C-alpha cells in the first residue's frame, strides 16, 4: 500500500495461441478482442446484472504468472507457489480454471494438482480480477463485461493481458459486453441488490477515462452492472499502481453491511483515505434505502510482519467469497490474523474461513481477490 511495486516494470508481448488459432492482442483503445458474440449495455435494471460475489458460482478463474513476467527468478517461483496455494484452497469448494501461458501449462497443472483445470491462454501476470471479464447475468444467460484493461492507466504494458477478457469469452462462447469506459474488476464492489461502491481515484482518472466526468462514468457503471446507486469514496491517486481499488478498502459482507480495512496509525496517506471513506459510508444508504452498517477490520501491525517491501498489501478485506467459504490472507501477525479471521467468520455465517499465506502476491501490491474472478451460476 505505498509506492509502485515490481508490477510497474514495463514489458511487452505479441501473440496468444488458443486451440491452434493465433489471436493478435489488440491495444486497450481497440477494446481488446471480440468474442464470438457481442452485446451492449442496457441501462439500470435492464438486461444485465452483476450478482453479489456471495451468490452461487459455477467456477473461479485464475491466471498463472509466467516466468517471463515482471516476477523474476526466485520471486517468480515464489509467486507461482502462492497462486497454486490459492487455487488449491478454492478448489476444495468449487471448480477452478487457471489460465496459463501455453509453454507453462504443464508446470502450472503440476503445481496446482488435478483438482484445478488449466487452460492454455497467454497472460502477462496473475491479476485476473482486473484483466479478465467481469461476468453478468441477463435474460439470455451469462455474458462478460470487457473493461478494456490498460495496465492500470498505462503504468505498464500488458499486451497479452489486454486480450484476456475477449480471448476467454471467445473460448467460452459467451457474449462480450463492450464497456464504454476503461477500468478493472477490482475497481468495483457490488452488493447484488442495486448498489455499487468505487473510488474516484481509480475510475474518475484521466489515465483511464480522459474527458469523462464522474456522472458519465456512473451512468456507464449503472448500465453495465444493473445497479441504481453508486457510492463514491475519494481514494488515493498515484500512490499504488491501481490508484486505490475499492476491493482493498471496502467490501460488502452483505447488502447493507460494509467491511472496511483500517490501516495502522502513522501511515498518513492511507489513514486520510480511510477516514474519508469511513465518513462517507457511515452516512450513506444503499439502493434499498438501508443505512449502511460499517464494520472495521484492522490491518496487521507492520512491526510484526518482518521485512516487507513498501508495496506490501496487508489488507484483509481483499478476501474472496467462494461457494460455502471465504478465502482470506494470513500475513504472519498471529494476533491480527486470528482477529481478522474471527470478524470475517462472524460476517459470513455458514461459510468456512480459510486463511492462505500470500506474502509474495502481497509484495506485488495485491491479494486473493485481485487474483480471482468468479463466474456466477446460471
């Protein structure tokens, strides 16, 4: 949660090969790759609606970080171990499909085990929440929103990742909803009952949506995800690579209940962002008119984490809600880890809470939610 991480190293790639067919990766401005069918947004409460993450999933998608990525040497092997651990944990509760660079598909399969399906789709990194499609449901079934990933506001070049949403939808034979804005899956949080939360710093930002006002972007979000109310918090621009995604700050535990990540005192930039978000949320109502209940989830004490980089993301709220489970991080501050697990368990009755060590993923400025994307059950 600080300066840019290793993910800010620039790289490029050219070609994805899927099922024997070469698929040229388009630039973010071109909107990526068209799937076998395309669709358009339909307006609030219209044809498309994004369910809450807590709704039933058909499966979870993940992405394997290739060894020719920004993760080099031992870091590359360590982050692959983290991704394999997350995949295995989720696979205990629902199917997991992992996208992997074709040349590394066998290694990924060996690391994840037979309980995880590996498919050969070229990727640049592990952050499928941001690079992959964001799935929505409608009268015609399932579709995927392509938010035109552009390397978090052109901070990095991700030629292969820019094509992941379209490539995956094409492989699945699903309609591609062509978003009129640029963003990432981690920049939105939805309760499934008409309310969406977002940070202005991430979406109302010229590095993604030049010339668009907050009202323009809000209308697009309503159209894309079938919501009637968008709650904006300020966030922080330019301090981390995502410009402070909402999924590291505040999440819906249930409609009407928000769990917010409370940073340790002394980290002034993040404390100010937290204070502003807390003040907004505690005075807000959701789309149903309910006053929001705010639950604070303290982050661990950095002094208890050992030697960590400036970009280490110690946010417990970057968890993933799977079928009958919540998969959340364990950072090594035993008291804080246990306390966080208890809060999350209380807020998700009937779900098993599983903690997974993700220290290398966290060093890259992300977490479990960033590394996963749910496909809703139809």
